[in-house]
């Protein structure tokens, strides 16, 4: 049970860190301003994103809010149905939810755009992102891992059933 409490608290901390860092960047940086953070690795660059990653769905705020709402409802449903049965799934959903809430709050309360500020110095074509985006990516990666593990578990169980001796032939 402690793992679930730690995951939920982590989700709240991620959401808080996301909102605080966005507030800090928006109030201390000029739009477009960049500052080296970790030399040759990571810059802090203040941009406002009206779309999803790589500029997809630019200026379609209500569509993005709708998509995010549907994804978050699916996450809540998965947590309610399976969450306490699998720690990995619970962590994945908590991270996706906290990131989704963080970006949705921006879209609603910051005029339809999301504050992004983390930019890879060595990979300039990669989108500028934020703490919520990181949480969503980690949560989605954990979800993929959960499904891969589940597929292997199912394959192993099918193999066991297929190779199990027939109880009627064992006389």
C-alpha cells in the first residue's frame, strides 16, 4: 500500500514542480529568451506552445483539451479497474495524469498555450518541453513496459498450458 501512496504523492509533487517551473520561467524570462543550463546538453528557452509536440495541432486548443480529457478519463478508469492490482500500471497512470493535468491547466489558464522551457542543446530539432511533458513520456514508457511484460506473461502461460500433461492420459 505504501507504494501507491508514494506514487500518488509523487504525482502531486510532479504537478507542483511543473506549475512552479512554468510560473518561474514565465515571470523571469522574456519570451524567446534562452540561457545555458547544463553546457552543451540543456538550455532553458522560454517558448509558448499552442500545439502538441513538433507543432502538431497548432492553435487547436479545444481539440487538445478534449484529447487530453479523454486520455485522462482512460487513465482514471484504468487506475480504478486495475491500478491497485499492478504497481507499474499505477505509476504509469499517475505520471500521465499529473502531466496531463499540468498541461491542461496551462491551456485553460494561460490563453491556450503551454509554457515550454527545456531544450536539448545538442538536438535543436527536438521540441522544447516542460516537466509535465517529461512525466507524460515517463508514464507512457512505463505503460509500454507494462504491456510488454504482460504479453510475455501471457505467452509463458499459454506455453505452460500447451505443454502441460493431459490429466486424463496420466493413469
